[in-house]
């Protein structure tokens, strides 16, 4: 069954145009239909809500829908009737990962300890509302953004249980923005917002056959988002089309006194990324390809096909290695443990009727009948005894992780005069199991950009049978426009993505 749902006027209606389907429709196409009176935000929002009701029982991507979604859409339609639309996101349904505070709507981080709704929106939610977006609901996630257990299964939370990959339902959607990726792939919203510390936007994008943009650190405010680490966390858009991700990023980004990192946004940073997308962006570009060859034959095939696509579009392609990965990875996790113990209590202090400390969360989980039913909380326990933020051991770990990750990209790009690096985003999704973590997770390329704080965008590239494989483009900090432009040009030259069919097993 193809996941398509017509949103145009009834067939045969006077003046009817070819009916777009939700899977294929882009935000610019939807806005054009609404501007010409061929579609309303209410009709669009109800179409998505209907799909959630009909399909999400098999996917488990959406934790809750917003009871005000249709009212938000009605307000958008009234603005449009008066000629006062707020921009390209006005009237567009958006799904939010459930670690992003949404006023009066449960924000659980996947934990049964966190079911009291917050009193205020995260900064990025306010920006979406100001842009007229329709907040349609909250997406399931790997509990605590996959930072509770060393043997966690991606896509599982105590609140939402297991999110399934809509391409093959017994395969894993990858974490931790699993519900955001699977929800967008199955057309349960036009776009979604995920978060990433290392891989949690780009991996579910790759595994679920969608676009995911992990922005430069500080481009999008983290105020009101449950943290792992201020040194690596960011939120970013997930969508079925690069143009939709670019439009959404343009709304999400911006300075915020609640997040000091946003003060570093350059004065000349673009404010409209969609305007900078060009089909010929790859012409004359120098792209390094980090193949990670020999791990999976389907990935090797898709990378080789992608190299041919880049060359056909006028790019010069140079095979590269990305150094220091083992060294910065060894320092990353110990640093994150200290940062989680430092940053989480600051977040909990702003929430009502929830545990106030990490130690209280550990005790809650021990008493709860669901939380530890699938795996433990080893990372929580390790964070309780992690070095303090002023400990020299921690300071060395963070300095090592960040500096070597930056060098891994900067030195590679400088040595070959590159504009960006491309690498496979993911291997084929593995069968979801419990007790062994993500057994079958073969490869990733998120680490260098995630630890460095640099932008990374994943885009669909091909399939291993029914299972999507993506490639990622990453470059230096604040080069978000560049990697989005390369991803859009690649997408236009290699339009391989198809809607998921909800196959039970492969």
C-alpha cells in the first residue's frame, strides 16, 4: 500500500487540478494550492490527523496529537483570507520530538516520570507558532534521547514503547528522533523537528528514507529542550524534501538570550535557505567521499552510484579518509556523562511535578513497572559519579573530543581544497530486538560533524531491498546553506525516494 493521500479538490470538480498526494507534496506546492483557494490548512491538517488515526497504530511514531491543531489551522485560514499570512510555514502541520517543551501539551522525553505538561513553549516552538505553523503533535523518541542505557534499543520509550520503521515494520527506525523520522516518512506530518547530540537526526533520516538536517551548533536555540550536552545538542528539521527542511530551518534559527550559543551566529548567516537551493549547486564543487567501504555491499553500491551522480552534475570527487575518529569518540562519551549531569538539573528546575535531580529519576525508574522492562539505566548511573565540570580529567576529555572532531573535517577539507564531504549516513535498518542494544547497527558518519558542532544533512540515496540508505553532506561550521544546496542538487539528480509500504517483515 502506497502511503499517499490526495489533498486537492475532488476529482472532476470545476477548475480542478491534478491532485497532489501528501508524500510528494512540498511546502511551496501546498502554499500555492492554499493561495489559490484549492486547499485549506484545515483540510490539510485533517488529512494528516486522519492518517495518524489510520496508520500510526502500526508505526507508533506519534505519542499524542494536539487537540488545538484544527483550531490552529482555522486561524491560519482566516489570516490567508485577510491576506496576512506569516510566511511559508503558515498553515503547515509540524510534528515535534517529545523532548521539546510544548506549553500545555505533554513533553515526556519518553519517560513516565515526566508526564506533567510544561508551562511554556521552547524557543523554537514559539518561533514556529509565530510563523503560523500548525503544531500537530508530539513524536515518540528513544527515551532520554538514547542517553539512559548502554544497551538501549533505539525508538523505545516508557511512554510510547517501540516506534517501527514504516518501510519494514520489524526493523528499527534508528534513534533518538525515531518518531520524527518515521512520522515524516509515513506522511503523518509535513515536516518534523528532531534533536541530535550525535546521530539522532541524521540516522533516523537515513533509516526512514527522509531528509534530516543537523544544524551548526548554536544556529537553533536549545532553550526549553531536554538536554544531554550544551557542547553538542541541537534541534533541526526532518522532511521528505530538502526544500521543506530548508524552509523549516529558516524559521527555527535565530538568536535567543535563553541560549548563549546563539550569540555566535554570524551577521551574514542566511535567513532564507530555500532561496539558495540551486539544481546546479554541484557544478564545479569539490566533494570528498568518505566511502566506509567493505562494511555492507548495498551501501558500497549506493555510494558508487552517488559518486557517479555527483560527477554527472559537474562535481570533482576525491576519495578521502576522515582521521581521528577513534580518538575523539573515546573522549566523547565520558565528556557527555559529565555534561548530562551538569545540564539536566537546570532543565528539570523549569518543569513542574517532575523529579528534580538525576538521582530522583534513577529511583523513579527502579520503582516503575515499565521503565526498566526492556533495558537498564547504566548511563544514568555512570553520570551520577562522573567527574565534576571543573575536573581536569573532564576538561581534557571535552577539549580532546571537540578539537579532534573539528580537525577531522577541517584538515581533510583543507588538504584537498574541498567544499564538503559526503559519506553514507546509515546501513540497512536492523531487526528490532531487546537486551542487546542496536545489534546490527553497521555504520554511521555523524560523529565528526556532531562532536565538532558542524552542519550535516542526510538525504535519501537508494535502497537495500525495501530498506532506505542515505548519504550525508557535511562541512565547516555555519556552512548550513552550502550543505543544504548540495543535498538539494543531489536529490534533484537522484530522485530515488518512494513512500513506505508498511511491509511487516523483510
